[in-house]
C-alpha cells in the first residue's frame, strides 16, 4: 500500500508491541506519514528485525527492547523520545492472552497477567507519558483495544473484559485531558490476520464461524487498522477524543 500523505511530519511517536502484526503496521504507517517512530517489543531480535525493515524503506525509526510491565523499560522509551525532541503520539498496543476459555474459568494467575499487561501497563504508559505530551502542541494517546471489548468472545473471556476496561479508560482520560488539547481514543480491531489471532483465522471451524459474523466476508489485515491510527494521530483527528473506533468489517459492536 502506497501512502503519500505528510500529516505527521515533525511528530514523534512511541508504539509499543510494534515489531509484528497491528503494532508494526501502525508504526510503519506513522513513519510513512512523516513521524519519527520508536518501535519496541520484549525481544531484542524482533526489535532489530523490525527496525531494519522499516529503516530500509528510508523511514525515521529507532527501536528499543521494552516489557511494558516494567517501569524501567517504559522510562527508557520516554528517554529515547526526549533525545529525539519530545513526544507527540503514544500508541499503547501491547497485550497478552495466556488463557483460552470462559471468563469465570480463568485462573487467577492468568487474570492478573492479562490485566497487568492489557490494562495497568496501558494506564501507566499514558500516565508516565503526560509530562512529555503536555509539552506537545498536539498530544495524542491511542490505545489498541478490541471489538471483544464491546462483544465478548466466549473463548477470550478475561481478555475481552480487559479490553472493555480500556474503553472506560479512554472515556475517563479524554475528559481529563481535553482542556489540555491532548486527545485520548482507542482503535477496536475485529478479527485481523496476525499471529495473535491464528487460532481464529487458521482453524477451519473457527474460521468459518468467524467469517459468518463479518458482513464484509473477510478477515482484516494489519494495514486495515493502521490508517485509523494515523488519522487519530494527525490534525485531521484533532477534534476527536473519547472515542472507541471499531475497525471490523461490519461486525456487531454494541455493549
């Protein structure tokens, strides 16, 4: 996909969990629109490979190892942003799902891990990014939630609840930060073809069931999500805040 827009020239962005899938597509799109982008994930090898791929396009990208649950790793991201000149865009994309099953069957240990990464780490990233975002003329916080936050997937019980929590975080934080011209939104992808969703898109039974719920008749691709992130990050999205934007090919998405 070719992108010739220059909406993000001069902006600096952090995208967590951005070496593969949706996160990588968002980092790539922001960089293609002119932003300086810091990519990150937990594994150094993945960071190196993603950074090499993006810089080979001529994009302005640097990479850091970051486990979003570790304060010291999050601080390294913000220190890197300071070196580049500040921070305008925070995209919190990291998420885990160690448990497949109904919500009340979820072990406590898995529940804690899901909420520590999917909710608490997103909250902490936003909170810790505020000093830098307040110095920006166009601060943006974008969480990657899920359509499962609106319509829980029965076999992704705890994960679905964690994503619903992000919808509420968006609403509350947007009201707080609106007077400071910092927008807070989320993108809620449907079933996107990534490693994370292989069990839904590769198994024939699950694939048939999933496609039956999508009026457009296909699963999404990571680049189908990245355009929404670029819109929210740009001046085109400057009057949009407190919104949870569903990108799901027409799947039902009502609480």
